[in-house]
C-alpha cells in the first residue's frame, strides 16, 4: 500500500502583507481603517462596526455577504472579539470565535484536539448528526489570534494530540 502524500492532521493559515509593520498596526488600531479594511468591500454589506482598542477592550461587527462571496448572498456574519494583548507595531492578540461546520453519521460523539499559536491543547467535540454528508451542524470555540502569522491546529492522534475519538467530516471553518 502506498503511503499517502497528503496529511490532513493539521493546517496553517498564513498572511503576508505588502506593508510595513507600522502601516499594518495602523490598520488594526484605527476604527475607520479597520472597518474599511476588515468588513467593507470584498462582497460584504457592513451593518455595524465598533471597537475599543485596548487590552480588555472589544471589537464587534455585523455584516452580510453579497453575491460573489464564498457563502450564499445574505448570509449573516458576526464578530465579537476581545483584545488580549497589544504591542505597538508588533502584535495585536484577540480572542476570536472559531465555528466548525461538520457532519458525523457515526452515532457517537467524535473529538479532536485544538491548539492555536503553540498554546495548550483543548478538545473539540462533534456530536452525532443525521448522517454522513448531511452538513448543517456547527460547534464553536474560542481561539487566540494575533496580527500576522497564526497557526491553528486541529489534530487527532500522534504526533500532536494523543486524544481524539471517532470520525467527523469537516465542512468549513469560520473565524469571526
């Protein structure tokens, strides 16, 4: 039997900006710039945006996807984040909500490990659904992300997360 050439145990989301750290920090810290960059345009219809840029402060936005977006037109999106750490021109760390759409036709709860940016592992549970390929169920958890490079790992088994049980088909992962 051939060894698989693709491993689905983890994934990495990486962003590179063609701008100085000062310019990127300004886009994260100024409410007007953040609104324009983060939720206006890009096939989004912005409804509300507010932020209190300080450690312990918050960011809230509501918008709907328009035609041409990756989700159906009219789909609502909400973001409620908390600022955990801010270092001028270096990093902005927020606690985000990560929602995973899935199907689990096994009849038993499946689990995976979740870790972000080298932090401790937590367990994500996927209760049974009506069947395989019948998507619509979601689970949500909090992940801590910062401006720039982030690593989010979902894993089941060695070498990253020794736990994990059962099976679940992941449909999508949304950070909000």
